C-alpha cells in the first residue's frame, strides 16, 4: 500500500466514523426527547424562546438552574416544598433544556439576563425573588446588576461569583472555536456523555448520591443532546468573560441577597465564591450547610426551601 492510498483510506475511515457518530447522536437525541419531553409552556422574549413550568399561587419566585442543567432540578422536589405558599416559576435558561436562543452571541450573560428581564416584564411580575443555582446564581446576579427594577431579592444556591480556573474535566467544553465546538457536539459529546456521565454526575452530587430516577425525573438525560453540549460549551466560555467586571459591582446590589452553600461542594469552593459577596455586601444573608455538596435543590430540598422562605420574607412589600 502506498503512502497516498494509506492516507486516503485513513481519511475515509475517520469520515465514516464521524458520520456514524453523528447518526448515533441524532438517534440518541430523539430518544431522550421522547423520554423527557417539555413539561410547561413556551414564551417568546427578547432574543430567546423560554420553556417555563409554573406551580402554586402567591408571591412569585423565579428559579434559574446551572450549567448543563434544566428546570427539573427544581421541579424534582423543591416545588413540592414551596408551591403551597408561592407561585413558583422555573425557567430553562436561554439555550438550555427546552429553551432556545438566537445565535451564539446570545450566550453572553448580559443577553441571557435581558431575556429573563423581558419575561418578567411581559408577565407583569413585580419584585420577584430570583433563585439561582450554580451558574444560574451568576445569571441571577447579572440580572440584578443590570435590571435591578425587575428583582425583589436574590437567593443564591452554591453560586459561581468570580472567574475560575476551569477544571480539567471541563476543559474540552471550554473551546473558543465555534467549528470545533459544533464538531464535538455532534460526534464526541454524546458517546462521551454515555461513557462518563455516571462519573461526572457522582462528582457533581458528591458527597451525596444522585437520585436513582434523576435521568428522567431530574432531566439528566437532556445532557446527552448535541444542542445541550453546544450551548453548555458556549455558556462556560461566556460566563468567564462576564465575571471579572461583575465581581467589581456586587456592592451596587441594594436588594436583599442571600447565599446558601454546602461545606463539601466539589465543584465550587465555598470560601472562594463567598468572598466577593461578603466583602462588598454588609447585609448579606449567608448560610452554610455542613456536609452538603453542590446539588442543594435536589439533595437538601427542605433546607433549601427554608432558606428561600427566609429570603422571600426579606423582600419589602409593595406600597
């Protein structure tokens, strides 16, 4: 075999493998969407189409999930703890879950905050408590900084508050290349997710264990879709671009702000992420849960619900 023919055959084999992987990815995405369909309604807002699930009546609480997550992180258990007292509005962040966004530039945290602000205005919601988990906490902070008139208070659950060195396990997601990001999403991400998903899920929940039915009831399967991989990669890059400027502005927050963190969080360091807030917000309501990990809404729903009630009570009633 000549060198030229070997190269041609190698290229052909790689191309065939790529086509097969893309076909498998598409098939998996269809299966996932059949098993975990949309639960709520869709709302068109500035730059996005949001998937929204609501339950209950009373003061409004808007809930924003983290990187790679979906609104099921809140509907799984937290809704049952709070829906008899409040109107709960869980939103798939723009580009996540079943929400969509218009173009890669819409991944910018400011654009995501604008979409949530537009939703609040369209719905006629006044002074809601914004609950944000992990990167959803970062989005909640950006919303409060840029659209303070839309926010009554913040209840942040294990929030990312400052630029971080991206862990090695997340490095493949952090590419700045749109082409490489798209190729990975449609070829490698789904097979890798199937192979490594349990390990990564255990790390996210550690030292607790993920619920046995998290894949469907908790929306975990949605992470296997190529659209999820693509937008999560964009989100990871976008949030690190936004955080340096945000960190300097936390002192501007005039509404009630509370933070709930687990001492044994394996994804985000509690002290590192609490400092930018404690150093600038004298009235910060800080609570630490001994022995808890990162996935507080799912592993400690009762403690999380009590924290949210306290933060809702801290919002001054409308005149």
